[in-house]
């Protein structure tokens, strides 16, 4: 029985050593090769001084090397911290200092940014460079670092010493940015990851013959978990650098005969903008999975038309517990606006401001309990105490998500909005999500977001920002007319801004703050 996250890889390598584990560009690693490569790198990390609980940062574009590095950090007993390769030097230095990174695995093309961060990060003792040590050598201010060649640091056939881990030990810190303040490091244990991998792969029905197309950043928990769910069932993970050139990515996934495509609403909106995809044979796709934000019902309907042979899983989650719920595809027709019920071995319920459970249909804050819930935020006890509070069972901490939900009498959850997204207009509450659903009913709308903006008369006015599908000529007045026919007066946008595209975060979420 596996207990630790890297044991999933070892088990897959025993079952099917020759099975393809990772495909990234021209690189293909079998499960046996991935297991051996991560073993050797783990031993090299231990020689460099990595011990149980030490933080090991990984910073590179999506690649086979990132997958090797993550497993190696875990096997060495370390805690992996996967950093988005677009991270700037000041934020990178903050992460190094915040969680006390002692070792870094980075691509040489990022040497300038890494060097600037290392200059103020004396705690980082070792850097293993993917692609070779930069020719300029050790960056100024970081001369005490050991600079290693990622490909040559490991001794083939070597295995790491047993670091003595148990499933209560930390294995990952995932940084998440809030609406205010610096990013927070979400601490996840082997138990957290192992439980979530089991639960997610179980309800999705993942199989050993699946080919999972990962176009999400591996620094994003949704992308990272594709690595581990694939290993649990022995599936093939096709790692794409990004989804920036969407058609080319879909072409490669068609060649690989991808069967599973995980995405977020902006990815699926991009795919729908390109529809119909008559020149691409994507008939192998059997699962489309969405989380991060709820899929608009209009997009669900269009995806079903575009991919009639695929089953759609609409899900909800957050970094602090990875995943909360999923909608049974059999209920997609009658519960299309729901994100489903709690995933296996997890309980989710809705409470009022005093923490009391509310009856069906009443809006409140979503609370999650179970093995998926994070250990807390690294080094931030006050923020941790705000999110993890005493539950109904003595001694138990439950996660207060900060998200507004309702639950129906069958236990299906409906996302209303972030607590800090909901605002009042003309004295009445406006849920941006409700207005956005109406905007997505317009065929010409590819993306939509609603925010509150200061207004002299109403205090706060509703502003809708929409991006149109190619060739569309929708006007602001047509948008308002549609909303007036479908919404109560206080929810009708006073301001409508039509743009070519909406600003996104590194993980593809719409940056609402930039729209205000």
C-alpha cells in the first residue's frame, strides 16, 4: 500500500516499467526511466545536503525535467516548491526567504532572474541548472552556492537513502496569491496529496490506457496533480509548455490520441473560439475536466456539441484543499449550474456568519472537512487561523473557504462568488457569477467578467467586461438590452466594456482587480 506521494511512481514502475509515463516535446520517459532518473537526482540532492523537511524549489517551463525534479525532491525527503517560470526576481526572492528554500532546480534560461533573487537569498545553498550551468557562472552575491549541472549531478543507478518519512510529513508548498498582501504558501502533506490523488482519480474513472494532456502550469496545483493522478493509474502524461499557441497544442494532442483534457474556463473558452475544429481529429477525448472557476452553462452546452464523445466533469476546488466537489455527468442536464457534491471522503457544507449550518437555498460560506484540507499557510499563523477554525467535532479543524455558496435539498453545491467579489448596488447584493451566466448566453461572448466600480449615485455600479468571439460585432447596448430582459434592475450593468481579451493570471484566471 502506498502512503507517500513518490511511492505512486515506484508502484507504477513495478507494474508497467516500459509504459510511457511522460511525453514532453521530443522527450519520452517510461515509468522505469522516470523512477530511476528521480532516484539518482534524489541521491544527488542528499549529497548536496538536502534533508527531511528541507524546501526544494523547482523553476522551469513545463517539461519532463520538472516531473523528475518533483519526484526527486520528495524521494530525498524534501518539500517541493514548484515556481512559475514567469515569476519575477523580487517575488522569487520573497518565496526563497518566506519558506526557507535551501536548494533550487532551475532552467539556465532563467539565470538572470534567478541570479537577482539569489543575491538576497543566502539560505539557498545549492542550484541544479537544467540545460547546464550558465556560462557566466555563479551570480554575484551567490558565490557560496554550489552550482550543479542537472544532467550530470546525478549518478545513474544510484538510489537515495531512506529519509524516514511518514504521511504526516510535508511534501509540497504551493504559493497562492490573495486579493491583498504577499503570496501565501499552502502546506500540503503526503497524506493530503495521497488522499486527493486517490479521490480524484477514482471519481474521474482514470485508467492505465489514458493519455492525459496537461496544458496547465505545473506550478498550479491543478496542473501538478495531473502528474500524480497519472502515476496512480499508470496513465501517460503529455506535458505541454503552455496553451499560448492553442491550435498547435491541440494538433499535438490529436497526434498523441489524448483521452483526457483538464482545463479551466479560459482554456475551454479559447477552444470554443476556434470551433468548429473539423480539421483536428480529437475523437479520442473521453474526459473534459474543469475546475478553478465554474464553467458557464452556455460553455458546457457548446462543449457537448463540439465533443459529443467526451464526458464533462464540472468541478470546484481551491489550493487550500485541492478539490472539493464534482458534478456527476449523469446530472449535467438537470444540475448544469451546480459544481456537484463533495468528492469521496470529504464533507462540504454551508454556514452563516456565526458558523451555523444553513438550510437548503440559503447563501453562506462553504466549509470543507476531510483529509484534503491543508496543514496551513507557511509562517502565517494569523492567516491560517482565519481559514482553519474549530469544527463541530472536538479537536478538528475545518477549512472556511471564503467562497459564497448555496446547497439544494439533494446536497448539490452552487457557487455564488468570492466573499470579496459580492457587492451591493442600489442597496441590494450583486453576485458577479449570476450576471456572468447571463452574459455567456450571448453567442458572441467568448469571455465575461463582472465587477463593482465606484458610482456617485448608486455607491457601486455594475461593470461588465466582455471579450467577443472572432468576427463578432456585439455592441454595449445590445449587451445591456439582453441583461435587462434577464436580470433584476440592480444587476443590469451600467458600464459595458468590450475588449479583445480579458487580463489573466499565470494560471489562466481572470484578473478582476485589473478590470476595476
